[in-house]
């Protein structure tokens, strides 16, 4: 029986656009965020108290508390109720995910943390509006509360959006992220399939040499300049309780720019690679690798720079977008099993050993290439065509 699971079908997608925000709109957005941040912090406090008292504190109870707070507080009534209700929904989702991880007894390093207080100078504004809280008129975005911002339409929206998130990034730029329903943009069939294994030496090793994704080192190239600005920040840091100087804020902004540039380079590299893989193959057997555990290992810095999680998400998204069959394969023992005969090694291979040699059939192949072929085996596909396709050019059905 195959251990691969077909990916979920295509549904909604986010389309993000840069915003031009006037001084009036900026003051209104920051005022809305102050109210929403206060509500979030109240939810955190009420939730902790309810847990201590052994009571339940779900979204319905928090909504009732919000209604009562708006009735007695003119400051809250001065803002729209839409983002205030939506931040309660966000809080409930965040807490539910943390509770689910705790009940599943996941290790501490793999859990989603419980919601924490949002500090005034540390949390960037993020406002959610459902369909009743916004409209697009004359190319501009009209938000509840009489807030109007100009959208830089870099591409057309494929459908009417159902919600929008307005947020500010670490550089102070404002964006609007619309949620829209998407349809599959089918690509021509190729009759080829590919197995993909994630790693640190190479971000992705595949059964097709032409589609391997080398470690791009975007963060490593920015590290020297980033360290320079971080030293400037350390020298200019003001004592606790005092406002930071202009020099500190300039260095902080330059460091944020470098971080953002590296992140965008990783995203661009991952999406371009994912598009080429989805364009050239009908079936993608992808290791369902979760790199979060690497965060506390000796490979944490390199793994973060490789952006395995973001690249995997881009690949799955691109496969669904173009109607490809994406099969997520459980990663257990993929480095120990032989892709030729299926025999399992008695001991796990140390990371320094880069060649896999099977003691049963004598096959000797690069470690990551063997793992990539194992993805095809576990996905119920024929791994004989190492260039990504089967010998007769047809696809074999997934094993039952």
C-alpha cells in the first residue's frame, strides 16, 4: 500500500498589492490597529483567566465581551467593528492550533505557541476585513471606517475578493492581500513524473538532474553587511526606557532592508524552480518534510537560508494551480531504504556519508538521489526512469 497522499484540490489564493497611504489614511489605520491590538491583548488575558478558573472562553464569549466593551467605551466605538471582530477570529484560530498541538503531544519545538500579548512598538499593524468591510471603487480600496487607500494594481484580480488583509511590513510599507477563488490553469500533459527530496547541502535533489535546486546562499551573501548594521545598532542602542536615536533607527532600517531582500530572493528562486518542475512533469512525488525541527540543530542557520519550507509550499501551490498530481510522501526512513530492492539499512546513515550503498543488492548511488527515487517508489510510481519519466513514456497508476 502506498504511503503517499494526494494533495488537496485548489481553492483560494492570495493576491498582494502595494498601497499608497496618505497621512489621513495612515492615522486612521494606526488608530484601528491600536483598538485591535487592545482587543487581542484583552483576549489573551481573558483566555488565561478562563483557563485558570477552569472555564471555557471561545469566540462566542469573546464576541459578547467585545459588544459590551464597545457599548461602554467611546474609543472602541470610534472604530469599525469589522476588524475588531476579525481579530477575535484570528485569536481563536491561533489558540485552537496551539491547543491541538498540545493534545497531539507534539514536542515543544514543533508546537504552535499560545497567543501572546502584542507590544506597541514590536507588533506591525495587520487588519482583516471580510466582504462587508471593504469595496473597490475607481481603483481605490475603501475600508470600513471611511478609510481610503490607493492600490498599485501590478496585475488584475482574477475574481471578486472575499476578504482583504491590510498590513505593514518591517520596512514601513503597506500592502493589501486579497483572498480570491482561483481556477486551475491546466498545462499540457508531458507523461513524465519526478521525485523530490529536500536537504541542506542542496535545497532539493530530484530524479532529474536538470531540475535539482542548489543551495542559493542568499542570506550568506548578505551576512557580512548585515553584521555591520547589527554592530551599529548595538553601539547606538539607548538604555532601557529611553527612545532610540536617529542613528539607531537608520541602522535598524538598513538591517531590515537586507533581511527583506534576502527573503524576496529566496521566494523568487523557489517560485521559478517550482514553475519549471510543474511545467515539465505531470506527477510530483514530494517529500512531506517539515524543517521546523532543524531550528534547534547545528544546521539551523543554513536550513533557514535554504528556505525549504517556503520552497516546498511554492511547489505544492504551483502544482495545484496547474492541475498537476502532487503526492506528499512521508519522509520516515527514506535515507535508509534502497530504491532498487527496497531493503532497509540496519543503521541510519550519518550526515557526513553522502553515498548510499545497499548491503542487499550492492547498489551504490548518491544518498540524496536514492532518497528522491524512494519518493517515486512510495508514491506508487515506477522509479526506473531516472530522468523523470518511465521507459515507455506513460504514467503508472498509484498503488492501492
